[in-house]
C-alpha cells in the first residue's frame, strides 16, 4: 500500500497542486506515506529555488557592464601618492604647510602654514601672500620678499628652496549617478578617479564615458574611463581643486555582445560608435568565430527587429541603446578536406586543392605513392 501511494505521489509532483490535494484526501489514513510525500515536495521546491538563484548569478556574470567594477576593486583605489616631489604645477592653498630652506652664505629654515587669508607670516618680513600660486611662482615671490632681509640673494650667494610639508585637504562634490553621492574631503593631490572610488563607483545607470568636472561654474574636463582601460590614457584624470563638482550623467547607449568574442559583456557606447568599435572593446573574435556576418537584435518602435550585419558594414553600422549582437561559431565541417586510406604510404587527411590534390593521381602522389601490396585493378 505504501509503495503504491509513493509512486502515485511522485507522478503528481510535476502536475497541478490539485492532484496532490486529491491524493492526500484519499489516502489520509496512511500518515507515514503522507509525511514522506511532504518532505519530497519541500526538498524539490528548495532545489528549484536554488537552481533559479544560481541561474540568475550566471546570467548576471554574462551581462556585466565592462569597466563598471573599476571603482569598486579593493586593490585599485587611485589614492594619490604623497611620496613624490612637489609637482611644479601644484597650486598652493589654505592649509598647506610650506618648508622654506635658505642656504648659502646664510642658512635658515622656515615652516609656515598658509592661513585662510592665503598668507604666511615670516619674522622680519611680515605676511606674504601665496595662495593660488604654483611652486615656481611662489619661489619667485619668496625670493623677492626674502631679499629684504638677505642682501646676498640678488648676488645668488644665498638661495631659497620651497617644498611642501603637510598637504592640505579639499572638499569635493560628487553628484549624479554614483552609488554614494555627496561631499568628500580628499587630499589636494586627489584625482577624479580617486573621488569616484570614494563615492562607491558608478551606479547601474551611470555613464563611464561622459564624466564631467565643473570648477567655478564652468566645465573644465570630460573623462572617458574607457580611454584609461583600453589605452592607458590619464590625460583627463585631472587633479582636483577645492569646491570642484564631479557630475556623472546616465549612460546613453548600452549594448551587449555574446558568442565567439574574447570579452562577451555589455559595453557603454557613445553616439556614432559602430560595430567595429564594439568588436575592438570586446577584444576581437575568438579563433572559431564566424566573421562574415554578425546577427543583431534591436528594439523597434512596436516590436523587436533582427538584422544580419555583413563584414563590409562593420565600420559604418551605428549601434543604438539596447542592441544585442551575437557572433556565431564556424560550422563543424571542412570545406577543403579529402581523405585517402588503404595501401598508400601516407594515408590520412589532405587539403582539397585543384593544383595539388585535384585528381586521384595527385592525391596518391601526395600520399607518397602506392605500396607494393596495392590492388591496382580497382580504386574504391
């Protein structure tokens, strides 16, 4: 009786829940079979939920947006190095500690912090305004002021050298499509990338390719993270200044490519970029890719559309937001294969070529000729 109930129950698992309900009502007297059946049902549901969860994780990895994790990697913080000589284009500001070394026929060392008013105070000279100057301009200003108490400076027997002690901090606004927008206190050596790292990186709808830096109400730079990832360019990863605003707008075009490319992922594309550009971002074709055409799926106004983009059009075919491209594999067959077996010295597979193996005689010659035990009256 128990085995009959179990067989009937297992056959009902894949059907409607009503089937299970009817069976339970009919066989309610057998409590052991009922409990076992409920255990199987719960275990099956748990496995199904786990399968759906695993499948979601796999799909998530396949459609990851290229470059979006660059500001969340633990070992890539873009934190500025302070163990470097002071850059000549570094602009002094309130909070910077200056070390002024006087050497030659007279020697002295002065350490002063630039005040909120932008000045330092030197005994015997008074306040010297330095805020907003770079290192070279500040040295010239100090040489002129220190010549009031060191008469040998114009004769160049006394020299002045300026360096930074403690670096000031600056307040930066990171706004738009970042994970944690807000105001951040950073080192005065900090760059755009470090500020984005501190803000938690780009959000799911943020742009990696049109990041804007605004200073005093004017846009001074646009940053394309792909230029850094693909080409190693850091030209637009500028050093920030007090009060700078970093704006991250939403992306314009997000396109995915799957199949036989080296990096099948989603990519953010600028307006005007083509299939050829996407292929370069994806690392190019794999060795077994079918290169003559790519299948493209596009969201039309009313329904989905499919296009086959020929190889000649890769350079000119423009991409749109939501496009999905698929690169197929080459066919699992040979287009130029011929095989010879039997009483030849080198049996095996050869290329089919009119100039080399276009005839049976040429093929036998390529196989080093017939062996002595070959039957010559008929070739199969």
